[in-house]
């Protein structure tokens, strides 16, 4: 029998070292493409978060990337997402992929990685992109953020069918749940809205249109300004406050204010939802979230709701739009994987999956994806959100308040709700038009020189 | 010796240099003052890291441009002082803090006297009940008030409606909104004043009140000539402490009005948040929040000087 060589101390140490290194070899194989930290918006639809988490986990497993996801809330009193954006930009460390709302890309573009290659490929694949997304996502001609469907929302009209029917307007004829043409909706103007408002107030269904300081209020008044061709600051950064169009909109709102809810000036982003769901409002400008909650909590109200584009004005019809973006921090240590992930998530199949779980709340970036079935299938009533995405025959454009001012000025107009403050001073504070314009001029000149 | 040193003279140690150094080091380490400093070091490090560094960093931030890439000196401060909106913020911050602290102190003072005159178990029950607003997180209290006052479901308006009184848009009129914002702070903060005053009242000798009663003093005279002088220091300190906390308040305004209507209820903290975090102008937000500092410094100097003077007189 062959005698075995005794194991020396040196051999034992070698064996132990090799054994200890084995898991490392395994980890290297499992996550060969490194790791990614992703900050996502904490979606209000319960099923939406697990869906995107699963999609990303599947992608990570397939591409051997170890992905960790943080869901960050965003709201009037809970701004974890905004705080994370600010903190990580200052600290130069944090997630690899960060979610931004509306102006975030413009605010933090110095700390973001250009993604022209990603956007170029997607535009080639899916066609032209919404101009508002380009206005918010591009800096000096370069894409700095990818407009994602997750969280992106229009804020069109959501009306009570029965009230408008009594007032002599058939909203389903204006916007049927089938392909149509813009001519059927020529009656849906801001003048019509003003005519219908007193009756709604009298019937205890005052239109839930806010003049507060938060996004819902700012978004719809921005679309109203655009519909009248009014701008506070033009694209070159010049003050255009004292134009006839601006005064016309202010006078319009002064009239409308009398028929809005008593608390319109303190509306926050939940107020219009509550007004509709509680059966106290015949019209709000909102994504279908209010209808969705009404479907659960107030089914009779939900059955009577119809979503369709905003009213038109002399300069056209504009839907308020609040897009969300995914950006890659310039300090990210795995930019290649980050680009791969956001490109993959933006493919039609993934976008449709996410859109379905959000019950059609999320608006795809590309108009070519506005034909998903979800908007035709959702009920009650059948087709209630069919016209939520902008359809080719709607003759409607998207808008963000502050446009077309240079973003550094527009951000301030938006976040300070300057136009809404002007309106409240005029309509509620009964200040003179001249005083209101003087006040605004002083404020906006400050933004321009900032 | 009292300071912890041994009192051995240097002459006695002449010729034993290495031992002297070791002994000196040991003595230094054994000094009470050295030990005290060493024991305080963690706290000093904590304050330096969480208070001093952020304070100076925010001063530095407030002097940077909007994108935090250029040094612009005092431009942000000049911009704020020229803004009409910021005038409103200064006014509202002062109105909110002074009104709220005044009523918290007044109601706390009255409640403390009422409590002091309730004896035994009853006092413990009432004291516990009155402390409830203070132990509920202010964000939750504020949400409760918001539901009571909001336009859609206002319970207050519902009750008024039962008596045929028309609805009031509590949070949409500038002055009712300002008063409610201060009112919620009073609701939350009064128990703190009450408990502090009650604790001090318990240390006032009963004989003083008995002697005053024998002399025929009225309740008002007892308060004026006994309670108030005895409580003066604690009133000053609680007022200063509360002013600091109230000036920096954020959650009540953010939840109740978000600064509306038309920016008239914004305070420094909410306006700094609007400009700095929501508006992405961290530098300007830092400048707004630093405005609290000189205001509080002035209050602190006056109040602490009074406390110090009275302490010296009492020595």
C-alpha cells in the first residue's frame, strides 16, 4: 500500500486560502457586471412597485448585475425623493440611477451623465419624443435624463358625465372611446368651462380647480396661459408680463374664481382628488388617480367620470404634463450597466407591463406607445380613460408651466407658483391689476437676475 | 488638593527628570479638568459634527450661486431683502412665533396654577390628560386639525352648519389661516409650559401664600407679588427655548397650508424648503434659513442677560 505523504502546515494553509477564495470566485461569476443602486419613485398604485422590482431583478439576474432598489416617496409633506436628489448631488455619492420629477434634470444636470446614446437609440426605435420631455430633459442640446413612463402623467379633464349632460354638454360625444377627430370637441373651450362653472357651484359640484402653490394648481394654470398664448418670460429670458394675453388670462381667472370652491387658494395635490371622490366636484384636472380611488371608495362617482383633454383657448389645446426622468449620476461607478438597465426598461414590452399594473396612470414617453390596450379596457364606465393619453386626433399638445422661459427661470416660476400668487392677489385679495403686475415684475426680475 | 493635583514642588523632584515627565503626565491626566474635558469629548465631537460644521457649511452654501459652482458673496441675501415675498415670510415668521409663544406661556401659566390648586390623584389625572397634545407627534396633530378645517370635510364647519352659521374657509383667508397655524402650535406646545411652571410652583414655599392670605392679599396680588417673581427665570428660559423651536417650525405650515394663500403663511423653514429643495436652489434656501439666526441671537441675548442678572441678585 502506498504511503500517503503527511500534510504539512504549509499545505494546510494553502488549502485553507484556496477554500476561502472559492466563494469570491462564485460571487464574481454571479455578479460579473458589478452592482447598481437605483432610486425609484414610490408609486402610489400598490401593484406598481413589485412589478418594476421584479422586472429589474430579472434583468439583473440575466445580466449578472447585483441591483439594489430604494423606493422614495414624493409629496407635499413627504419629499424623500427631492431630499435624496439634493443630498446626493452635494455629496457626490449615493445611487447610480436617480429618479427626477419634472425639473430635476435641469436642477442637477451638472452632476448627471449625458445619455445621448441611449436617447438616440430609443428615438430611432420608437419615433419622435414629446417636446415637453425634450424641454425638461435636454441641456445645451444633450439628453441628461431619460423621460420614463413610470410616474409620468397628464392632468387632463376628469368630469362628471351627469353634470355636464344636465348643463347641455355630452362629454362622451366630445371624446368618444374610439378613434375620432378633433371637430367633435370644438365646444370644449375655456369659455365653455366658465359658462358651466356657476351651475356647478350652485349644484354643490364646484369645479375642483386649485389656485394653490403645489403642482396640480400650477400645472393647470400653466396650460391655461399657454392656451391663450400668454407667457410670463419668453424663450430668450425677456419679461413678457404686461402683454394683453397675460391680462386676459388674469381677468378670466378673476371671473372663474367666484365659482371655484372656497378653499381653492389653499388647494394642495390631494384637494382636487378629495373633491371629486367625495362627490363635491363635477370637474378636476388630474390623472386618473382620483377616478381610480373613487372606483374603490365611491363607485357611483367613478361610474360617472370621463377623462379627456383640457379645454382649448385661442392659441390651442394643452394638457398639463408632469414627466418623470431617470438620470445617471456622473459619479456612478457603473454607468454602462445603468444605461443598459434604463434602455431595457424603456422597451415597449416593459413599458406596457408597467402601464398595465398602474391601471393606465403612467404615460409612455413615446406617442407610438399611446395605443396600449389598457386605456380601452379600463372601466367603469368602459373607456373612461381612453382619452387620457394624447391621441393623434386630439389636436392637443403637452405643456409644463413656465415654458418657454429658459429652464433656470422657469423652475422658479413653477416652484414659486408665481402666476397663481398673482391670481390670488387679484381675485381674492382684490388688489389692482397694476399692483399685481408690479409685484410680479419685481419677483420675476429677481428670478431672471438670479 | 482640591483640584486633584498632589502639590509636590518642582524642587523636590530635581534630579529625577524622566520620573518627573512621567509623573507630570500622570498628574495632568489625573486633573479633574482634564478628565472632564476627556469625558465631554464625545459630546463636543457630536456638537461639532452635527451643529458647528453644518452651521458654517450653510453659511458657505448661502454664498454660492444657484448651481453651487460660483462664489457670489452676499448676493442671495440682497436678493431676499429686495423680495416682497420674503418680507411676508419675515412678518409671518415673527407673528407666528411671538403669538404662539405668548399664548403658550399664558395658557401654560394659567393651567399650572389651576393644576397646583387641584390636589392628590385628581391632579395626576388632569396633568396626564393635559400632557396628551404634547406627546402626540405634531405632524399627526396637525393632520387632525387639517381634517377639521379643510374645505372638503371640515368638521368645524359641519358643527357651525348645525347652528345655521355659514361655512368659513378657515385656511383660505389670510388671517384665519395665520391664526390657525399659530393655534395648532399653541395646542401642541402649551403642556410643556404648564409642566415647567407647575414644577417650579411646587418649589415655592406655601408659607409665602399663607402669609399673604393673612395680610389680606387677593389672588391677583398673590400671582403678581409671589408667583410671578418666583417664576420669572423659568418663564424667561421656557420662552427662549420655545422661541427657538417655534421659529424653526416646519411641519405645521407645510401640512396645514403649504404657505398658501399666496405665500402669506410661509415661515422661514417652509420657504427655505420651497426654494432650496423643491426649487433646487440650495444656496438660496440656506440663506433663508440663516435669517433665523440673528433674530434668535437678539432674543437670546436679552433673555439670557435678564436671567443672569436675576441669578446674580439672588446670590
